[in-house]
């Protein structure tokens, strides 16, 4: 009888000790090992990366219109950079609002550009035609731009100022009103 009680107590203490070690381990701050790839680099004094305050990484990708678009060619304009995929329901839901915002911005301002970056789909051209999406959309077939922008979830939208500096990152769908509010918030 006494041996069974000691065995149960020992098992309970081992279990409690193990749980405490796990909890203590979880509460410790993660250490940087340098093994994870970084999305930041330097160009002189400027940090190029995917966070607000960083210079946006440049890219050149083919658009569905057939021509290549380079982010660097858009310097001097405010850029709304939207990462999306046809396999993302939230992305598809926000597309009409992005189109509305694009239309309104195009009618009244030529200093703001909306650019979609679509992921690895074979061909979204039928989708774009069917939905009457006319804002420029480029194809990132190998996801290299997605990696440089450290995209973790979609849709994700970056607001870049006229110098190519990231002002804000918004994860999740945007309505046309939210996009306008975002531009007003940054004085654009």
C-alpha cells in the first residue's frame, strides 16, 4: 500500500516538474540564432526591408498587360502595394473595393498608384477580366517578392511614400473607405 502511494507521488512530482520546466521554457525570451533568413539589408544608410520606416525592396515583375513593372519606376508617387492570391477568399472579397478605390484615385489624383502582387497562380487573366479589374497586377510566380516583403498572411497591403519608404503595413482585407482613411492618416 505504502509503495503504491510513493510511486503515485513520484509520478505526480515528475509530471508537475516537467510541466514547470515547459512553462519556464516558454516564458524565456527567444534567442536570436542568426539561422533564420532576414528580410532586411542596407543600401548606404537606408535599411531595405518590410517594416514601416524601411525602404521597400525593389522588384521588376511581369504584369498581366504584358509589360514589366518595376517598383523603382514608381518613385515620386505614393504606392499602395497589395499582396493577394486567387486562392484567398478575403483577397477576392476586397478586390471590388480596391477597384473602386483605384478608379476614384485615378480620376482625381495621378500621384497615387495601386499595384497588386499576385502569387504563383498560373493565370489570373480570366479572373481579372471577369471582375473588370483594371488596376495593374503583376505576377510573382516564384514568390521571391513575397519573401522579400516577409508576407505571412494575405491580403497584406503596404503603403509607400513618394520616396519608396514603407509608411504602414495592413494585414487583412481593406475596404475602399479604409484605404482612403489610411491615405488621409498619412496626409496623402
